[in-house]
């Protein structure tokens, strides 16, 4: 049995880390000057394909690689359409969301109706691998230890990806070139940067990262297939908002995930907090639940308003975002 | 040229996703030599579902058709994935009428106005609507069942478990609370079942404010176990997540709609389940015999354990040894009509396995705020209360979030 406080901190991380994957993946894509609205669909495809590959091979490593590749292929499709064929990015992204979620239901329904049924991970090695592992010593720290240092490996992988991405953007030459493409592709092109290659690579990698986030949702938050409820459940859309919240910085994406996660957890746990600390937090029970349900989105709105009011020069938004680059227009 | 290719690829992508959706919504059966009687059905989800609400109804309709000698692959016409939108429902009805259906079942609550209206337009077709309250005296009825009776039985299983564990806290993840009589009566009946075995049992309800959301269902179950120390988790929501969490955290649970022992082998006790074929067979038989007497033969249908419409799933090996006898005793009393859940008489079970006995005591039905609903020894509340106006919890129930 976990105490209320630990469970609260624990859940902030465990139920919101997919947002970090979605957000960092989208940041990588947007830094290359492409706006991909297909996060939801990309995550759904990574989730279902990775889950099934994992269930077949009973290996977390295979599941992660397959979901990365499956979503990477979706990213490749997006790149082909928007970079090579210059299709409208918004429309292509929305198409990918529609396609991805429908793909999830299609595969799920087909498999559930087949003889073997939907594969359950109950008691498999993959299930054990994706569950929490307690980091020795650190997880014994009172209050915070259990909440922060006893998660599944994919939680830490998400954080490592965010940190590495921050380092890549800030400290490496390819990262600098990528940012240049996002700001002004013509200028980058004139300096000899292969714009199309950079866009392709980073859209594929970014999409692959989203796919791992989807897989995480399948393994740790869903697992059974419901004909009426997709695992991704809107997390892809929230990720797109969090990119703006994070001001296109992977490090701030971690912060944004935790802030959103705090309110997201509060909407479930407000009554439990009031129950455990009747004197200090008893007032939480006086506020209707519906307010807490709306709170994460109200906060997101407020942050979006504030960030759009702040000065353009301090914004991390790539200047060429959403516009296709025609070399001939130079 | 590039533009052309991009257009083609986008179009191909769009078409594929349409097919992916259409894959689950095709209409089954277009037999050329179908019998005279044709059945139409409007589903909220897909006929291809493998669990959940639509699955239960689709399964019921196909089973019933076999029982009355119809062939579901020829005589059944389905429009599925129909949202609760009057225009869409009317289109679906027109389509089924065009197919020549003699009876049309609509399974979702929000279909009621469209069905009411179309029943007047097509007087020769029988309209039958689940969970609603509208009807007419010629060709439009509603049907539902006393699922609360099955929940009472599941409560008995949970009560024995809590006694054995020495833990009086029982959790209940519910889509809605007192807003809907359906969820509210289910919670109350379950709690009364628990208390018939363990008088000190307390049922903690967590309301998730939606019919289906796997993440919320999971978190609600976690909270009930970790914060409120519940040893059994019951549920009224779409997915099996509460049972899966109970399994992970080594406590027990009662699912809903299907036997969830598959999803939670070490946790699941027994689940209240629907056997919709009991109603569908009755309705089809009556409509095939003589459509004009349908409303007098069947009418508005509200049956329970007696008709086999509701039941509990097979008890799993996680159940305490006394459970089966106690459930059988209670079931018998409800089937032969000598006792019902929401009355001024309480059951209590005692004795070890092999000699479980049931005693009846006169006791008032009291809400958790102390208001008396039925006096001690009084008769059961009206069906209209259970179906429509029950908006209070009984003694022993607490909603942890509001």
C-alpha cells in the first residue's frame, strides 16, 4: 500500500510520461520546420505494432525497436508527402491521425475476432520487464524515493531522450544545422546543408520517439483492446500543445509534462488528498470534480495565451514552421 | 507532376483509412433466399467487438435468432457505429426499413426520440428500444433488466471475501453515481449484498464521470486500493482495467458484463452479466407469431433472474467456499418472487460451507443520509424508482469523490 503523497507523485510520472515522448518527438520534427499534427495516429501505430511484436517475441527490446521502426515509417510517409511532394503539412498530419487511429482499431478488431484473440501479457516476461523496477538505495529515500526511483525502464528512457535531445540541439553541429533549417531553410541550403535529408532524418526519428510513447501506453496504461477506447486517448493532441508550453525546448518539455501531469493527477486524486489530510486539504472536497477535470486544459490554455503574448524574439518557435521549402523559390 | 503524385498518395491514404473504418461497419448478410422474417439492429459500437455492451447485444441477437430458427447470416441486417444523433439514427432506420426488416432493435439510450418518431412512420415494423422509457401501444416498446439482482449476488461474493480477509473496505469504480438510476441502483444492490454477509462492510465509490476511459478506470482502482485500503474492487464501467489493477495489487474484484477471470485470474470473483438472448428470443417469437399483438404479448419488458436475463458469471476459484451456497439461496428467493433487494426486509447469511443458512429480518431501507425509503417489513420500491428516479445511496455506501 502506498501512502497518498507517494502515490500522487508516482502517478504524475507514470501516467504522463507518454506526453514527454510525444512532446520531444514533435519538438524534433518542428525544429526541422515541419508541423506534424499526426502525433495521435503515429503513437497509435507505434503502440499497437510494438505491443504485438513484443507479445509475439516476449521481449521489451524488440517491442521498443519495432514500435520505433513502425512509427518511423509513418514519419517517412509524412516526410515523403510534405518534403518530397510538398503536400500541405496540416492536412497530411491530420490524415495521419485519422489513418493511425483507424489502423489501431482495424488491427485490434481483426485480432480480437481471430481464433487466438487479443494477446494478453499476463505473467509474461515482457510484462515483468515493463513493470516497475526499484533502483537500489535511491528508491529507499523517504517520501520521494519510491515515487521517483521505482519506475519501468521506459520512464527513464523518456527522460534520457529529452536530455540527449537538449544536448543535441544546443551543443552539436548537426543540431545547429537543424535549427538553422527550421528558422530559414534557404539560408541553411545556401551554406550547403542538405535540407531534405535533414528533414527526412529528423521527422523519422521524432516519429519513432512518439511510437515508443504509444508503446508505453499500451504496456503500462492499457493492455486490453477495447473496441470503443483507443489507448492514446488524446495524449497526442496534448503533446502538440505541450510543445508550445515547452517553448520548443526538450528540457522544458520535461517540466511541462510534470506540470500538466500534476493537474492531470489532481483531477483523479483530489478527493484522496482531502481524505488523507482532512485539515490541510479538506477544502478540496468542496470544489466540484468537473472543475478538476477541466483544470489541466484550462492551465494549458492559460500557458498558451501567456506564451503567445511574450515577445517574438524570446520564442523558441522555428520561424519557417509549417511552410514547405521550395528550393526553386530561393 | 509532383502535385499530382502527392494528390494521389493523399487520396490513397484517405481511402485506406475509410476502408479501415468500413472494415468494422459492413452490413452482414444479404442473402438472396432469406426467410420472410427479417431482423434489424442498430448498434452504438461495432458488431465485430469482442467484449462490452454492443458485443453482449449482438451475441444475444444472433443466439436468439438461432433459437427461433432464423439464420443470422441471412436474416439479420445491422447498421453499426451509429452515434446518438437523431438524424443518423433515422437514416439507419430508413435503411433497415428498406431492407424489409420486420423488427428493429436499437440498443443505445439516445436512440429513443428517433425511434419514437419513426415508429409512427412505419406502423408495420416493430421498434424495440433498450434502456429507454418511451413506447406506444402498437409497435414500439422498451426493454431492460434487473441487473441490480445480479449485482446483489456479486456483492455476496465480495462480502465473503472481505470477511475472510478481515477488511471491511470494498471499492467500486463507477462510471456515474447518483446521476443515473442505473448506476445508483447497481451500487446500492451490490452494497446490500456485501452487508448481507458482512454487516460492517463499507462500499467506497469512486465516480469517473464517463462510461469508458481506461486510464481513469485504472487510477480509480489504484486509489481505492492504496488510499482507502479496499480489498475487493467492483466496477460499473467499460473496460477490465479495475480488475487488472486488483490482480496486480493482489486484492480481489468483481467485474461487469463478462466473466473477467480471463483478465484477472488471481483476483476475479464473479461478475454480474447479461444474457440478452432471453429477451431477444421472446421478442422475436412474439413478433413472428403475430406482430399486431406484440405490445400485449411482450409490452415494455423488465425482467431479471427469473427470465434468465441477468445472472452472475461462474464463480471463480478465488471465491470463498460459502459463496456458492449463499448465492444460490438468494437467487432462488428472487426467482420465485418471495423477496427482492430494495424492500424493507434484509437477508443475512450465516454458517460454514455446507450449511449456509439465510435469515430474513425486517429492517427499513435507509439512505446514507438517514432518510427512510421503505419502512421495516415494507414492500419493494416501485420498478419506476429503480429504473428512473433512484438518486440516493443506501447506508454503508460512501462516494469518495464528488
